[in-house]
C-alpha cells in the first residue's frame, strides 16, 4: 500500500496547489473545464488503508 508521503509527492509533481496546511495538507487542482478537485492528505508517516486507496 502507498504511504501518505507518496500521495503528497504525487500531488506536488502533478501540479496540485497546496492551499492550506494544518494537521493535514490540503491540495486543489482546477481542471480545464473549470471543475475544482480537492484532496486532504494526512501528515502521518504510515501507510494508507486499502479502502482509502
């Protein structure tokens, strides 16, 4: 299973915008058609659980 840090690295490399950082990382990405996708990533060091991936 991927780790939380793997998901953050993907967002960084794929052009997602980090717009807020608290106990989680909050990313967003605007698509060409205007839709905005958002994701919240834990700052934990463990692996993501299967049902989340």
